[in-house]
């Protein structure tokens, strides 16, 4: 991906350019986020007993969310991302987990109903609603039990607003509409509010 993709490319080319560009330092942010991820997953584990569930993490980045949500289980844990540079960092940081390069809109490497939980953290708010719907449908296809989306829900800190502006993400519409968007695909849904952050885990029950 080249710089012109940021200015003149499609939404996906721009996102890929940004994430490839920041991949070498993204793990530093990830390490800082890890404590918060652990606290959120502890709360999730109290409600959903994550023991014995296989997990696929879509848009895994450098793998921290996968490390936090999979620490309760000894079943297969796999992270996937369209940025080979992110996947390279994830493999180095978490050699015990498996990582695969794949676009979230066509997760062709994964069979129907092949993971108990399919999750994504801070991925879907970056996409426009039509792309989000495609990814959510792919996640549902692969999930046996739950789709779990960790993402923004309430107030967004100013620094994050600036980053989201640069990424030209869809976080404002995501916060407004996602609770309804997930209900289009799943007849049963749930929401777990994250401790100490304005985020939530939106859950679609398969
Ligand atoms: C904000 S980062 C979040 C990383 C990680 N999930 C976390 O919570 O720390 C978003 C990640 O989603 C990935 N991503 C965005 N769009 C994608 C797509 N269409 N297919 C696969 N990965 C995608 C990016 O490469 C990036 O690693």
C-alpha cells in the first residue's frame, strides 16, 4: 500500500495503508491497552464462562485482545487481520497463538460454524455500515455460539476523536446505530458494558 491510497484510495485501501504504517509501533499501544482488556474479559468471563471455547479474533492487530479473551480456554485461538505487518508483530508477541492473514469481508480460510466465539475489537467502527454488515455476516457464518464485538459505546475522549478523524472512521454512526444493526442478524443479543471505559461488548447469540 502506498501513500496515495490514504488520499485517493477506497475506504479499505486507506484503512490498510494506515494499519500497515502503524503496525511496527502498534504493539506498544496494545501493551498499554492489555490491562483494560483483561478487566473487560474478566467481566465477560463472569457472565459467559469462556472456558472451553475456541476463539477466532477478526482484525486482531498485534494480538492483545485475543490474548486477553483466550486466557481462560485451552481450545484453539486464532487471530486474523488483512495487514501482514500486524500479523508479523502478533506472531512475535504471542508465539503460542495462531495468526492468519485474511480480509474480514471474506474469511475464506475459515469454515462455517468452526469456532465457538468469533470476536472483533475496535474493528467494526472503522467501516461504513454496508461493509460492517458484510463482516458481521461473515463472523456469524463462522460462529457456533457467539459473536462478540468489543467497541465504542458512549463518550469518546478527544484524543481518540482526532485519531478517528484521521482514519476517517464511522465511529459516530457506529455508536448511534450498532445496537440496532446487530439485531438485524441475530434474534438474541446482549450487551456487556466495559468497566472504566465508555466501551461495550455487543453480543450476538447464534
Ligand atoms: C484499531 S485496530 C484493533 C486491533 C486489535 N483488535 C485491538 O483491539 O487491539 C483495527 C485492526 O483491524 C484490522 N482491519 C481493519 N479492517 C480490516 C479488514 N477489512 N480485514 C481484516 N482486518 C481489518 C486492521 O488492520 C487493524 O489491525
